[in-house]
C-alpha cells in the first residue's frame, strides 16, 4: 500500500528558509532600515521578511509535531482491509520506537521496538520515496512461512477463526466474496480478509534477520508485502499507526462518521 509523501522535506525546507530570512534580516538588514522621525524610530519591513516572521513559528511547531509526536497519513488502497479502509486518515506515533532526525530519519534516541501485531508505516525498501503501511508478523529471529493461505510462525500455524462471509469492492468497482477471519497472532489477534477463489501463494520458511521485520497486509490476497519484496529494515520505519481522525468514502462521496475517533488496536 503506497502512500506518497514528500511533505516532510518540503516542510523542513520551508521552516529553515523562513527562519534564515527572519534571522539574517534581524541581524544585518533591520538595523540599517531604522530611521529617526519626529514621532520616533521608523522601520520599514519588506513583505518577504514580514511573511517569514509570521510563518516561521507556525512552520516550526508543525515540523516539531510531525517529526517527533504524530504525523498524518492517508490510506490510498485496500491492502489493510478490514482494519483500515481506503480514505481513512490516520495518525502515526513518531516516538513509539525512538526519536529520529527530521527528513534524514536517523535515530538519535531509542525508545522501543516493533512488536508482532503492530501496524507500521515505513519507507518502501525498493523505493524510499514511497511510504507503505503493513502489520508486523515476524520480528528478528522469527521463522516465517506461508502455505495454503496460512501463516506459519516458528513452525506453528497461526489459527484462523471464521467470523463471516463478506463482499468487497475494489477500486475499479469489481465485487468479490471473501472470508472475514480472526487470525490468532500471539498476544495480538486481528482481523484478516481471505479470498478462497484465488490461488494460494506459498513461501518457504525464512528467518527474519537482525534489524529487520516481516510485514503483511490484512487483506491477504490483495497486498504486496514481505512475501514478495522482502523484509523492512528498522531504519526505514516511520512510526506506529494508532488513530483514525477522518475517513472519506470516495464511492458515496461522504464522510464515514462512525470511523472517526477510532483507535487502531486491532
């Protein structure tokens, strides 16, 4: 599930430029523009400096919040159904796994590590200009395989409990039948969609290396994930999804009011 976001770089750049304009003007040019008048000192401030002075504090606050506290993302596809839907706007906790430098992503303070069941937002390993969102299935040292639509974790199959039969519609309007199951991941059961009409994808057992994570979409037959492109390096992880603050249904052109305020813990 790609989420194209280069906004962080633009925001950091705008914050830096506006701050420099304001600082340089205050230190170098502003004293030269001071003129004594009968009414007192008069200072003419160029429009560019006025805008920089006005926007810099706002940009700085937004930059700090997005970099270290929480960052918004939009879900563009259905690979995480039924947990997350196309058009969900989510918040991602940026400090759950540590504090990173804005733009560069270098971790400067380690806080925690991803756990099985966490929903991660990360930079796609094959193209780091694209952000993905998936669920952690395997952590370093785990052995993972996938056979007949069942995940095997450290040699044991993850049990799936049937919940209901559902119909889903893809982005081009095609409807198809799915099974809505509960997958019993240790300490974190969660919902998945399984399309029994599609051929079963198989993956031989692999071991998750140190500093890497194995991730999958909850919509198991409609997700490009670690089964096809490999592991997620720890240094590409942006944060943990935790809250839906808005949801837009593009098909009905309406807000999904019932999803707003939903805490993502499934």
